[in-house]
C-alpha cells in the first residue's frame, strides 16, 4: 500500500510547485522554497472544503448579489407611482 501520496500545488507566494502530502490537505503548510504559508488544497478535486478561502469568497459574492437584487427591486418599487 502506497502511503506517501503527493500532489503538486503552486505556492501563492513564490509561484513554485510544491509537493504536498495528501494527508496535509486542508491544513496550513509552509512552502519549502520561500517559507510562505499556504493552505494545502488539491486543485483537481474541490471536494476538500479546506479551501475555505474560495468558499467564503463565493458566499460573499452570493450575499452581494442578494443585496443588490434587493436594492434593485426596492428602487424599482419606489420609482413607480
Ligand atoms: Zn513559496
């Protein structure tokens, strides 16, 4: 049984490819080149919710959309006599 599975992720700080063990998915790891911190997440499988940055961005976009549509309908209602 292969117990050392790696995936390659690009470091957001120095842009170099990092070999990260699958067991570190969703955890914060340190780049071995620049020592920058990053959250390990496999870009090919978004099943791992460790990428909460993207998730919170999505949630924020959803909220903004909801707010703007609410404002639009409100102003539309106000514009009508
Ligand atoms: Zn780096």
